């Protein structure tokens, strides 16, 4: 059981944005981007954001990824906001919402009547979410990708929700699996923060140090410093260009999603 954290909710502002860039290997194969993200901020300044990475082997994982983040973010955003931040309550809501989305997805019609009936495996996706305010919050994580929160002048103290892989390096866990709740990891955090990043595993080789121990300053600090002053459209365009650069091809051909939230107190 995760203990509630008592916080005073303040109307801090968040500069938020995100990009999903189709991987080079997917372009060559004619596969759509299978990553997705969603983000909302409540009137009192609580951030709700999520990233999902659809399985490359699942033909409709791009649909599953978008459905899981959209439904979960909308549900948590609709909850009444209280001074008591209760990670377990939020986790329970996430579990209920994901399970409802699973049931909806398997009712998705196929391309033709003769097509093999769809299964949850066709929508396989990881899931990474944060709910946070100026005083703290939590990550909720199934599978790979990474989430981190930190002060930009002290990234060594960053809190990281690391990827969970299986027996093999390219194996991970999805919210479409049986008993997926066993792999839902809850990581509460508190203390000051001015930046939260969520990313799919296509971005972690560039944005995180080895083993996802913490942010890789040579990538993260210039990016965050730019995003602090840029408007959302300019920031997203710049990040798309960065993640689409030719030198990224040598690092990974996977889809890449980076979602950011930078706190700017009133």
C-alpha cells in the first residue's frame, strides 16, 4: 500500500509539449508511428501526462497506445482534486480505466468479415504516466521507456522510473497482457521539481545515461533550456527536427516520443 502524501495544491503553471516521431526503420517498412502521448493540466496546476509505446509486432498497437493514454489521462483529469495526493487511489483508477479500454479495443471491427478476429495482442502497448504538482507526485509504469523529474540545476538528484524488461533485452511488458497489473510500478516522489520528462525507449539512448540511471546532461540540459523560453509550437518543431536528424539513425531506428512539462510558478 502506498501512503498518501499531504500537499498544498498551488496554481503553478506548466509549459507542456510532446512529440512522437516515426522511426527510420518504420518509414522503410511503411509502418505507422506506434508511440502515443497525452497531457492535461487541471485548473489548480496538477499535471497528468502519459506516454505509450505500441509493440512493433502488433498490427494495431498504434491504436492501442493512443487509446490507453487518452482514456487514462482523461479519467485522472476528471477526478476531484484534493490536498491529499494518494498514489494508490490514482493507481486504482488507472487499473480500472486500462481494463475498460482493453474491453473496448477488442470490440474494434476488423478490416473484413473474413479476417481473423482481433485479440488484445494486436493492441499491445507499454504505459507510463505521471501525476504531479509543485510539491511532488508519482510515476505509474508498465514496461519500458523512462520517466524522470528533476531540478535543472541539480540533475544528479533526479528521480527516475526505469524501464522493466524481461529475460531478454528486447522483451518488455504490456498492459494488454494477462495479469498486467502485477507489472504496474508506482514510484512516488516529493520535493521541488521544475522539469518532468516522459519518453519511449526510442529516446532513452539519447536522453538518459547508461541503465537509465539519470538524465544525460549533454542532451537534456540544452533541450530543456530551449523549451523554457520557446512557445509550444516552436519547441515541438525543434524536437521533431532533433529526433529526425541523420545522426540519430546510428543510435536507433525505433519510434521516438518525448513529452515534457516545465514548471513556471506564477
